[in-house]
């Protein structure tokens, strides 16, 4: 009888948990310049997900690159982010970009690159890569491509 009650309670608990789907990628909320210095600047991309499950898991950036005006200037590396249960959540990803890398990519035309950015008063930032969801041995990659104009103030 004890065995029957134990099996019944265990199966009831197991069946009441929702583990039907991976977290849902909602959108890239924004890409912003959060810090600047004489040598580099830091970009922060905020990504929004929705987890409808009763279990968490982790999310981590994998091969996530930042392009400025078509130049690959940084790779976002992140530590695993714990996914909260049954809620919408945001993950910030940061990349520090050296000014030299942006303007020295095309050394013959670096002055033209600087003058072009100043005259347009904005730069085009493209974030491209994967965010990996992992739960135990299961994993899923979310391919992300996001483009945004950032104003230079």
C-alpha cells in the first residue's frame, strides 16, 4: 500500500510540472553604448525571452559577433544565465570594442571612416550569432540577427 501511495504521489508531482517547450525568444530589446573611454566603448544588447515551463535551464551566448558598419569588431562571451521559471525575462550581453579596431579595419580609408561616422552622426551595429539554451543534456540554439542605428552624441 505504501508503494502504491508513493508511486501515486510521485507521478502526480511529475505530471503537474510543465516541461513541454523551450523558452521562447521574444526580441532584442535594444543595443546601447553604456560606457566610453579614450580607448574603447562598451555596447550592451538586451535580449528578451519568455519561459512558460516549471523548469529553468541556462542560456549562454555562443559565437555571437558584433559588427559596426560591416566590420567584425567584437565577440560577446557570456557566463551561463539561469533561466527563471514561468516568466518573461531579459538578459544583458556586453561587448567592449576598441576604437582602433573600428577605424583600423580599413587602414587606407580610416580617415574616411571617421569622417563618415561623424557626418552621419550614427553607426550601424549588427549583432549576429547564437544563444544556446541548455537543460541537462538537451540544448537548442536560437539564431539571432539584429541591426540597429546608434546615434553618436
